[in-house]
């Protein structure tokens, strides 16, 4: 080995020993007769001293090195002279007096600083030179955090008697869900494999195979539009259990999440143990989303009964035809604003609501003076008694802003979610607070008006709640699935369900979602046949490893916890992928291209 120690382990008790270190020059300071080099490797930084008088050869080499040169240093550990210790470094009490310095490789000047956190660096430049970006302290922390997270998951599940089994990357294409990435087969001309969107079918077949407890750190692929918490290829914890009910899976997963956070990121705090359970319908009604961030308490409260007795025509008419009237209390927002300022804020919020599909957004401000009048465009439509009733229901206080929404439920949900995310940006939320919760009792199906069919809210293998199975025959829109989503800080971290293991129930699903039995047999015949050979009751879950690590690392997007991510356009701008294939390669696969006109290439992160 070129090094006897790492750059992060030497301490005062090591004074006097001769060591060899190797790494990158993090910083170099020339003080004439003395040159100081901060030598960096994955484990930390150690200061190197090259003394012109004591070791002129080492000093000469130190004089020629620059930042990011790769060097090897041999020398003796000493305690730093009094007053020169660096309390910010674990190795700050010692340095190495170099006997020899060897340049292992020179380096060009990097396009951005490695040795300091430059938050303003264009992310495209970071992605183009990702191998340099990965040297930065924050990225090294993120990658090691990810490693520890995955290792903890493996160790935890091993103790719980799970077996790790790899499933195929090349599998069968199924047109449901997101788009598949297709892989043409050279040996089977005209036929295609698909990269797995998840190992869903395979893990259920493993339960039929009798393993009872399976898991995998699975690579998955979806050809869909990207955003900050989504990539075309991603990693998930995939697991399945036999002879369980919904609560069994949820409890084990909650234990895993709790122990993981306490062990890997002990500085984090969880908002509640056990995790709060929220019904899907309550999540939508209160928060406007099925992945609520419960770190803050902005909720949409139904005030239809009060609003219907007001003199505001829009509210009265909407209540008559069953459209809800919701109110959101935003504490303290209006207290410091003048009337002109409040009107400007009101217009901005109304514009936001219109973008979400609403026809408008009304507001009332609560005066800080107890004797003052409510202000706002619709205040005059509420008499004194209704105002008192409204304030009591909303728990409103002086300086609060009340926002009113009334439209079709889906529009109100979108406005609620948009307003919560808007005000969230100005909240000083603790980045070390993790607000886990379970969202349960999702609808089994969602009606697709365009195609006149039911679509599974999760996937077609989700078992309805036991008490709702009969609704598949009579009123499928009212059936609830045995689905459960684990949500944290407004992100879906994982999702799962109890699966259908009975062929008769599975066969009822296909016609509801617009599939003939002939098509179902072609696509899923292997599943239906397996169910006839003693399939046990089973359920499972999948966690998004990228999203989970993003939350644990308190980073703004999942690209910060993936070693080599893609841009929002699905490109690897470091390696210039995807790229064109040679004509000979295409010919071997019996592929001819019919390309659209070329557009100007743009790099989007």
C-alpha cells in the first residue's frame, strides 16, 4: 500500500511515528522557507509541512505542486507548535513534517473549486465534470451516507429473516403504468425485452415460490418526464412478505424507518412515533395531496355550511350544487401589511389559484385591533354572527389571513396544495425534522373519463380491503385498496399494498381496467397460472432509496445523492449519453430509424 494511514486518522498520540500518506492537494500555502499542504483523501485532511532548511528536496517538490495534484508524502508526525492548532479539523492538533514528497499525477486547474462549497456553480458544469464534483466534501458525505443507509437496510432485513434475491433486468414489456425502456433482441428479431419499472410480478412469484420474505436493492427504469425527485433509472428497496396483513407490513417498515434514522442520522428528529395514519380522503380534503408535509399546519377547512348562509353569490350557488367552500388560515401574514400591500399579495395568490384551475381566490384579513373590522373583498357578505362563527371555526387571531376556495373538489385540492407549497417556502422549517406519516385507504380505482374505464390507483395487483371486495361487482368506484404510502416532508418515500393472490379476484380486475381476458392472458398468464398453485396471502412495499437519502442528507434534489445522475432531459452530459448507434449495430437488430427533424440541443438540469 502507498499509504500507512488515511488523512483523517492521525492524532496527538501518534506523534513521533513515521507515516506515509497519499491523496489530493486540497490547498497549498507558501511561506518561503516553509510550504504547507493540506492533503485530502476520503477520510479527511492532514497538514503537511515542507521545510526548506530540513528537507530541501521535499520543499522543492512542494513548491511545484498545485491544487488537486495527486501526491504521496512520507514524514514524521509531530504536535503542532503552540497556537497553530486547527480546532475545525479532527487532525488539527498534528501535522506531518515531510521527508519526501512524490508527485503521482499532475492536475489541470478544475473548472470550479473543490476545496470550498460554491453553491453558485452552474449545475450543468458540475454534471459535466461529475468526477470532480464527487471530490467535494458534501458529495463525499452524501455518497457515504447512501452507502450506510443501504447497508443498514440489508443488515436490518437479514435479521428479520429476509432473503436477498436478484430478479432479471431484462423482462417482459407491459404497457401499463409509465413507459418502458425497450431493449431489442438480436436473437429474436422484432421482439423486445423491457427494463423493469419494478420487480412487482417477480416478487409476487417469489412468494408463490415459498421464500416468504424477500428483498432486493433493485435497479428500476421508467421512461417518463423528469423532475427534482425523479430519474429515468433509480434504486428502490423492494420487499415482499407472505402470510401477512396490511398492519404487519406497515409495522415492520415503520420499525425500519425509525431505527434507520436513529442510527444513520442521529441528528435528525422524527415528529411522531408511532407514525400518524391519515386516510387518503382526509389527506386530500385537508392538504390537497396524498403526500402531505405535516411539519406545518396549513389546512383547508370545509366551511360550506357557514358560507352557504352568507350573502356572497358564488358561495351560495356553489353550495347549492354540492361544490365545497374551503378556508385556509395563514397565521400572522396580514398583520404587517398595509391595505395596498395586502391587495397586491391577494392578486398574486389569486393568479396562483387560477394557474391551478380555479376561477378566483377570495380573502379576508383579521385586524390586530380586537375592535377592528374584518377587511377584504368578501368581508361585507358575512354578517356579524357569521363572522364570529367563521373565526371560531378557523381559530383565527389578529393578523391572520383567511383564504377561500370554492370549485370542483379536484380544483380545490390543487389550489390547496399550491398555496401550502407557496407559504412553505417562507417558513423556517427545521431541516433536521422528519415528519413521517402513513397515508392509507386509497381508492382501488380512479375513473378515466377519456377512455371510459377504471384505472388502478396503484397497480392491478392490489387487493381491495376485505370489506370492499364485493364492490368489484357492484360499485368499483367505492372500493378501497389495501394500499399504504409512507410519506415524509411532502415526499412519497415508499408505497405498498397487500396483493391479490386469488385468480378469481384478479380476473375481476381486468375487464374493469379495459382489458379483455385474451389480452390479460397474453400479458399476465404466467401470474394467473401461478395463482392456481397455492399462492399464499402476501404483501410488500418499495422504498425510493434516492428520495430517502435526499431527505436524510437534507439536499434539494435526488441528483445530489446519485453518483452519476441524468439531467431533466434524461441526458448524461458527462458521457454524452444517450448517443447514436452505428448502422451495423442497428442492422443486426433489424432496426430502421424514422427520426423527427433535429432540434437545437439544450442542456437542462
